């Protein structure tokens, strides 16, 4: 998936994805690539959110299961499932989602802040986008993993 334009001061381009029946969005500029789900190799004694690792174009990528991160029920890979490859803070990893639905532009003023209780509970939820009658949770992919989890996951690339 190709990013057509950069974000403007008033708009963000976001990728919208599903996990179970919930809709989420993230800044497309945090995304390196969106692809089908590759065969994931399990890693013994890995952090709970780590689904495993994949080999992609000569590199090892840890794969995080966002369903586990968001405390959803058992995860099932379907033909619509996608891996979103992320390059953040010098770390590259993938996240598995149930489906990528679209890439849209959102006016920054249309992203409402989350209630304080949600913002303090997890650092990754940054707002809510209301689109027609649907609420889309806006997440910051840089904050999906704790520093400790990110360090542990980065160790899996050296296997």
C-alpha cells in the first residue's frame, strides 16, 4: 500500500483496521508495509504479546498479536487478516490485525480525546474518530509496546 501524500497541519492520513468487531486507526506514516499474514514461527519463552517471528526479504521481524495486546478473545487468522509492518524508534516489527479496511484522511479536529480513565490505563489510545455513526479508536503504534516488551522483542531478531 502506497502513501500518496504527507500529512498536512490540519489532516492525518490513517490506516483503519479491525480487531474482532472493533475499529482502530493509526497514522499511516508509522506503517512501512501492509501484507498478508506469513507463516509465523513460535519463539519459546517469548513475551505474551509476541506471536512469533517471520523472515521477510532477508530480515527477521518479530510479530505482535494485537488481539492479545487489546485483550480480545482467541485470535484466528482468516483470508482477510493482515500483517502491518512498522518501523519505529529504530525497531521493526509486525502486528497482526483481522482486516485492514481502508486508508482515509481525517481532520485533526475530528479526533476527540479519550476519557482520562482510558488514556491513563494504556498509553497507546490517543483519541476517538467519529465517522458517521461509527467510533474508531485512534492508536499510537509507537506506544503499543512497553519499553520492556520492545527490548525483549528486539532480542528475538538476533535468533
